[in-house]
């Protein structure tokens, strides 16, 4: 009799892990020669001014495979790195925008489930790649305001979720007053914005606030001159 672990046998869990490994290897192989790159379980590319990533997941607890689409402006992470004092990150590979610790992680824009019953790893990987390509048609039509509207309406587990993404997106769109207001609200509730340097007691919120104040002063000086 098979031993059950969290409702599934050890054999079934091993089978799920092997399936996940094989899918990742297949996606990596199929990405070669395509418009996509693959690293760390994620397909990614630049398209029409957007950084696009598609992360696929083989569930361990169910016979289910999903793909999640995230996008963000290509200019977002460079501005974020300038704000937090890491401009050298601009020189890192494109994959860092999806996998790096100090990056803007946007909410999931779209999600899709894929049939595991009739599809082996090869066809499943092909389906995921085809789905990723299909999303590009809609992404090309999006503008900065569309992205801001999406961020504002995206589900979040707590009030400050995706704060760094939203503040940086507002700054990119020239909406500095709105960005500053979000930072002030976060500061009052003790929210770091998801990024902090404990040794220096520095947070994203404080760094973004200082950045916005400096930019405002520069603008005022330019108006006077």
C-alpha cells in the first residue's frame, strides 16, 4: 500500500517533480532559436517597450499545470535601481529583471491552465510557448495609463503589496504628486515598500520620497531660471 503524504502518495509526488523537471528542460530547449529566452523556470523577453515574463508551474498537489504572465515597462527597473542606489544593476543580464531580488515584481496579468491528460511534456511546452506568443498581440496595444489602471485594480493580499511597482510606474508617467502621496501613506502606516537595508534603516519608501523631493526641487529651480 502506498504511503500518503498530504493526501498524495510518495510515488505520485515523485512523478510530479519529474514532470516539472522535464517540462522546464523542454521549455529551455524550445526557447533556443525563438524570440524567448529561458532561465530559472521562466520565459522572458523584451517586446514593444515591455519586459514580458511567463512562468510555468507544475502543481505538486494536483494534476494541473499553469502559466502566469507578467509585464512591466522596460524603463521601470532602471529607474527603480537609480532610486535604491543600485545603478550598476543596469548592466546585468535581462533575466535579472525576472529573477533578481531587487527588482519590481508586477502582479500577474493573465493566467492559463493547460491540459495534462492528453499532452506530454513536448506538446505541453509547445502549448505554453504558443500561449505566450499570443499574449504579445494584446501587450503591444497597452500604454502607460493601461498599466497604471491594471496595477490599481490588481488583487493584493495587503495594502502595500506592489507599492514599489506602483510608485515607480507613477514616476515613469510623470505623476510625481501621486507617487509622493502613496509614499506618505506608506510611511504613516510603517510600510517599507518591500525593500529595506536594515543596517542603515533605509527603506524604498524613504529613498523614493527623497528622490521625488530632489526632482521637485530641480524642477522648481529650472522654472526660476
